[in-house]
């Protein structure tokens, strides 16, 4: 029915625009004009306006008095702070998750590691996707929906800074070794070790990103 399709339109527009922003198809500073977007998605301005409100609430767009809605930019300082936030949120989630982990969880994490090992160094998009999948799967057993939502939103926003996952600056082989070490600690039920390894893992990625930007290997805005 047309009414049902219209009710879904804001969410469809929101999801599509969010993906385009997070994947860099819509870069920081890009104006988002309601008329153009309505024509692109074949809808009225009302669903577009609602989608833009949701994107603004997530910090993905900013409204300027004369320019209207614009894709938000992220500075190096903001990106680095997001890694500090990652440490706080993700270490807490992992601490809660490990006692609830089952063989199914370990099997899923193992399968992600296997896929990760098949990645080519040049396939940054797939590399990044699997990195994000490993982390979110590791925290999922904590069963804290709001905490998990904060974690995924923060990872996605930090990712925008370099277009693909931090692994570009971090190094595929090292990241995989550390993933394997964290998985082993989780299997052993060693919460203290797993959390320490996770904190070191994120902190090193933060340091690698900072160094890459300072040496001109990665741009300073998304």
C-alpha cells in the first residue's frame, strides 16, 4: 500500500544516506539539499527532512545557517578521542561478555579470524568490515543493547576519518595476531588478560593512526 511505503520512506532514506556517509561516498563538507535528495530517492521532502534529523542526532550532519545540511567533518583530535571512548566502552563490554560466551560465540569469532586471514593487504574495505565484525561479535554476549549501540556508533564514526577501518594504518598481520590472542584469552575465561589485550590493541591502533596522519599517509578530515 502507498501509505505503508510512505511510512517506511524516512528510514529507507536515512539508512541509505548513513551508509553513504560512513563509506565516504558523501565526504565531510558535502551539502545535502533536500530537493536533490527527494528527487534521488523518488520521495517528497518530508521523509528526507526526517532522515536528516536522524543523521543530525547521530552527529553525521550539521546544519549551517546559509548552507543548510552538510556532512560533518571529523578532526584528528576528535578521531583520537573516539579511540579513548572505544577503550572505555569496549573494555567494559568485553568484561561483561566473557562469562556469557558459549562455544557458538567462539566458533563465530574463529570463523571471522579465518576469513580475516584470507584478506589481501590491498583489500582494505573487506579488511575493515571483518575487523568491525570481529569486535562487535566479541562484545555481543554482554547482552547490553544500549552499550552495544554506543560501541557500533563510535566505531562507525571513527572509521569515517580514514574511510576504511583503522587497520590501514595498523597493519593486517599484527591486528590478526592480536585478535587471535584476545580470542584465546576469551576461550580460557581470562577476563583480566583479554581486557588488557583489548586495551593495548585499541591504544596501538590510535597511536598508529596519529603517526600516519602526522606523516601524511592519511588525510585529516572525512
